[in-house]
């Protein structure tokens, strides 16, 4: 982790500074490093990871994951979503495409692999979020009157999976990634770590598509039978993350001192109650106790979550001033999030606990085998890995956390998905939302202001598409069999 701080500090310092020797450095033919490609790689990795985490914390993408309830600006919590911008992903895809082209021009398989991993990750999130999107035709924005054609989700998924497969293979070749260690804030030039990320992402998206393409289970089994060819993220040391430096808003926790809406974003009741019911030792790490539990008018627990889509949320549980800790009778998020930099909260795009829960589901629900493991052992490893991640593993053992009736393995998909949901708190992207859409778990309560008692299936397309790309926009709606560009229409993967 310390090395990641050093590389990230160097990366950001370089972005903010300049050098009079840049041209000389960049044209040194004896140097295997292309400085332009190095800067691009650093920028794409940092910006993608930070931005997608920020979207999960404060954007609409995070709303259906139900970690957060808004106090005042709670329109999105009602699930009445308007057109949503996708620039958070496409802007970085443009830079990543430049990196991909540079890598291919230099015939550097390692840089090409990293660009393919980022490309697969971002396009995977985009199509999971919207459905059909511009894909093959996505990078012509410099052309006059550019109107991209939408690609079908099925074909996008085929390519996304190919990107991850190609990346793993490219990283087995001779390349120059070790020379780019100082430009790699995620893995410091560690080829094996990038291979683990490529294969873990591929398994994530194979699980997504398996209900539509059952042959994906055959591929999954082949991968799990050959760990040498397909290494995976199976320890917290392998987690794909970027630490928060906390020097300024752009590299600080999205819930830190630069966040003007910290008091507006509160731990949700369903999240807090799940942890309370299991006496979960992660609760005090993630959530702050209320100042005076006895002051509550409906809930006198030390930890109080805020219900979703509620009338008069500012005064819930007898609160008189939600921006003042002493006067608020529902909890805030904990110190690890409120500090601008804390080693227990990082921007993460994939972590080991997710892989264990995926494997547990595959073994329990789909007859997949994994050497030396059962669905139960993998489920427990998922929880224990999360406990270790948040430095409460010993406490969990001391208080016999795993022996509780609600925690002890019971063979249900609901239990696996719920523990996975908890462990993926604020992980970048929308994985827990997709899990809910494909399984129905966890079962979430709804509030009196919810427009319907159902989590949305997608986000509506950006409003600019209807205005400036109307023909392709309308065709995409018709191709998917929708009556309108609505957040309750189902994407291909969910039909």
C-alpha cells in the first residue's frame, strides 16, 4: 500500500508540474518508456477509479445500491430518474483509446493489455447501466456532426469479454510494464496483479451474461480448473485500488472535508439494520453512533439508519438539526470516510471479497466446482476477507460472528448476495445494483415517496442523445423493444 501512495503522489505531481527536459526525455530512443503513454496510463487509471467510486457514493448510480439515503436532495431516492449523463465513462474512454493506440504503435503488449482492461471495465459498466450504447462507433467525436450508432448489448458483451481474455494473454508476453512502474498507481508495474484483475473482471461479466448464454458456465469452469493460466484476485493484497491522498478535492475521499453534502448523505436504514441484526464488527468502522440514543423518538439504537424516500427526513427520529451532530438522531458515515485520506477507505474497482462471493454463488447455484472448496467455505472466506480489509477480523472471531444463525451458511442465494452487498460498500461502479437486478437480492424496503416498489432496471440515456442523435437514439429504443426511454425498461441481459 505504501508503494501505491508513492506512485500516486508522483503521478499527481507530474500532472500538476512540468519539465524543461520533456522533449529530450520523450525522444530518447534508448529509453523503453514512452512518457506520453505513461502519463496517459496514469491519468486513465486514477481518473477512472476515483470517478467511478465518486459516482457510487454521490451519483444516481449509487442510489439503487441502498448504502446511502439523502436527507434533503432526495429526488433520486424516489426512483424518478431523468436523463443521466454518461460522460463520467466516455470521457475517460477517449483518453484510454489514445493509450491503446500508442501501445499498439509501440508494439507493447503490456500497455495494450492495461488499456483493454480499462476499456472492458468502462464499457461493461455503461452497457449494464443503459443497455444498447455507442460502441463500435463511439470514438468519432472529433468529426463534424458526429452521430454515433448504438451497438446491441449482446455484441458489446462479446467484445468486453474478449478484451479481458486478450489482456490476460498479452500480459504473458514479453513487454515493458516493469519500466512503467512509476506510472502505474494501481499495481506499480506488477504484471501478475494486472492478470488477476483481467481474469477477475472476466469472471464478473461471465456471471452477468450466463443466464442469457449458458455456455459461459463452461468457460467459467475451464478458467477455475486452470489457476496458473487464469490467476484471480483472492487476497486483499491483490485488490485493484487507488488510495486517497487527501491533498485536494480531486484526490480526497468523496465523503471528506471537501464534500459540502456530507450531512445530506446518511447511512441507509436497510444497511444499518442489516449490520445491527448481526452484531457486525464492521458497523462502528463504517457508521458513527448518534450523540444521544435516548433522544430518538422512533429508534433508540446507538446506530440509526435513515429510511429511503421519507416525508420530513430532516426531522426523522426527533432530529432538530441534521447538520449538527449533537442535534441529529440518525447516524453519519464513520471517520474513515469523513477523513480526506484513510487507509481503510480507498477507491476500489475490484476486491477479493467479491471474487469469493462470486465463486460461492457459482458452486451453490450452478454446479461449478473449485479445487478444495465448497460453497460454504467460499462464502465464509468472502466475509472473512472483508473483515480483514477493515481490520476487524480478530473481533469477528472473538464475538463468534460466524456462529450466529443469521450468518452461519444456510445454502441460500439471498444470504450470499446480501453479504456480498455489504462487503462491496462504495466499490466503484454499479455491481451491487446489477446483482439486485439479476437476483432480486437483497430485498430492499421502499419509502412513501417511492414512485413504485421496484428498483429501476437502467438509467435513461443522456438528454443530448434525443436532441442531437435522434435517429440512432430512437432506433436503439425500438431495437430493445421499449415503449420509451424509461428507467423501468429492461435491458437485454435482464429479459
